[in-house]
C-alpha cells in the first residue's frame, strides 16, 4: 500500500500536508507522568483489543523499543511521531495503519494522541478520520472528560477539544519577500500559530511552515477547523500572488533556472541544499515554466530526509553516499 | 544555560527537534520560545508550561497567602507544588483539586471559556437516557390505567417497578 504522502492532495502547489491530532486519556488511570511502564503497556493492550474487535486488520501495533533508531528518526522526519516520542522508548507504543495516514502514539504526553495525516489541504477529511477513530475507542475505553473543561489532558494548556490541527505550507515567495514576520503576527491575532517545520523556527529549511490552531477551550472542533481552513486558503492566495510577481523578475528567473539546474544535475546534494533549490523550483512549477508534478516534488520532502533514506536503503549510510543517493533520486524525479 | 536565540536570557524551554537525521534539542528562554511560536503547543513539541506557571506564581501566591502548596490530590498523590513545578496534572481528578488555583495563570491561555464541541461518550449516554422522573410519571400513568381497567396482574408488576425506582432515589 502506498504511503499517504505519495498521493496528491488539494492546493498542493502550496499546501504540503494536513495533520489533525487529538489527545485523550483513559478514565481510571493516572496520567502518563504517573504511570509505570507496565501500566503504559496495559493501556496499549486495551487499545489493541478494541481495534482488533472493531477494526480488525487495519492497524499494526509496535512497542517503540522494538523499532531501530533510524526508523524511529525517520518516523519523526515524516511527522508520524514527535521528536519527544522517540526521546525514550520504554512504555511507548505506536499503533498505525499500513499507509501511515492514521496513527496513535500511546503514552507520549497523554495516553493517546490520535493522529491523521493527509497530503495537501484536507482538514475536514483529516478531522473526520481522527474523530471516527476517537469515537470507536471512547465507546469502549471511556476517556476522561468534564462538562466544563472538556477532554482532560496531562498539560492544562490542551484541555477542551484537546485537538491540534495543522497545515504544512511551503511559502518560498512570502519568505523571499520578508513577509513571514508580518504573517505570523497576523495569524496570532486570529488564534493560530505559525512555526517553521524543519530547521530554524523563523527561517526554516525549504520555507516549510506549519500553521496550526492554538485555542482548544471554548471553540468547537468544527469551528477551529473552519477557521484554520479559511486562513490557510488566504495564506495560500498570498503566496500564489507573490509567486506570479516573482516570475516577472529577471533576477528571480535566474535563481529559478540555476536551482532547477542543481536539482537536475547535482551528483551529491544535502537535504538542506535540496530543500532550498526545490522551494524555488516550486514557484516555476506553479507558474507552468517547469514541468514536474507538485505531488512528486512534495513526496521528496519526506523521502529525501536523511534517516528516511537510511531506512530505504536498509542501513545507516555514510553521509557522502547518502548525499549521492539523494542526488540520484532527485535527478530521477526531474526526468533525467 | 543561555538561550540559543537571543544569547542573553536563561534558557528554560527545551525543544526536541530532528536535524540532519539526528535528534537534537534547542534551548530557548521563555520569551524567545513564545516569540518563535513554541509556547502553548502540545508539549510533545517541546514547550513546557511549568515555565509559565512559575513565571506567574510568585506574584499569585503573594496575593493569596492561603494557598497551600503541599495539598495533594487524593487519587494520584500529586501535590500542588509539583503541578506548578512540572506544569503537569497527575490524573483527571487533579483538575477538581487544583484547577481553580491554577485559573489565574491559565486564563491567559483559555480566558473564561468553557468547553464547547465534542462530548465524551459517557456524557452522551447520560443525556440520551430518559430521566428517572419521566420514567416514573409514565409508569404511574400506566398503573392508573391498569387499576382503572382492573388489570391487577399488570398493576402489581408496575407497582413493584415504581417502588424499586423510588426506593433507589431516596
Ligand atoms: Zn532568548
Ligand atoms: Zn490527581
């Protein structure tokens, strides 16, 4: 079965992926911080039992201490688990579907973090997926809930819906024009937060940003999703307008074709160099100047990451060999 | 340790990240963490609310000298002092024990809001099950009809049911 990021999603010239995460805790157990490893595995077993009965054959459950380090990091590179989740393995279990689009981190911060990941801008669909799984589990396990405070979480900042929805956006034109600071101040006023996805927070690798909802108490899931969607669409429109403008600029055209040359010809390329060139080329693709499919480029954001390349090749590669393998795969994607 | 962003304030927020195929951690002061958008996320992202609580609490405790920091949650044994230090509740019951005390600092995040949105399955079941009073009224009506129509067998059965419910609620 193809991984979720190999498929094409809506608005994928700018929107790379959509994630909806819901935190839940099983009633009758202390929160994760107060649990022994045995109790944590007991919770994972309970979840497995419900899934085996209600959704047989759909999920695979793996204790994290049985997952090799490269695969652990690769899972984090692809956004399936958090860096926190792989900081130690004992007591932690990952339950997920074969295409990796729907998963549960067991005993990360809360007992469950139910997570749906889809390519492009697909907020309603991602919410629907995670919400359905939540309801199936809640019916059997019963999650900690309070009428006034909503779903109760280990950290009091997440109570209420305990839902974080986020859209990963590639914003090279806005970044090149120095618009990110203004943008993050604007979205903050609208209850959202904009952070860098990889690398430095305010100047991330490949201009990849994550836009997510901040408020969980006093706003319904639907309203939060709707709010995030409309603001995402507006950011996407701003990015598109600036991309058009940039294409008129000779200096930018030069950068664009040089970046294209790098991707098409490099024999050794680091993930950072790849992402920088790819972000620029994205603009040429969107404007029809360069003929590559957006979904093929977006997929490379996940498959070209260092640990993910190691996993693909079945061993931890020497850096130079890895950079050569990456260059080869990128040239292939550009039809060489 | 100094903040890696501004290099001047003490780093109190430690954010785990994946860079170049390796897990690393960056260290930021509270202000930089907030400025860079790391405040108020799932702490799986690295943010630790305890910074915020600690920033707020000295003032808060002066204003309310009666706050007993050694009070413990009867269910999980977590003390209030521990909640402030770690920023984490120990169990669902901690909310009943500590939430009001935390409110002044948490209102910065949540305002005065209460939950709207999805409800837990137990809540839905409670709301959907008919109220006892309604059931009683219905049974009493049926009993009256049974007596009126001299269906004494049914009447006896209904009386038993009514007694059982009334006995249970008293
Ligand atoms: Zn700082
Ligand atoms: Zn407790």
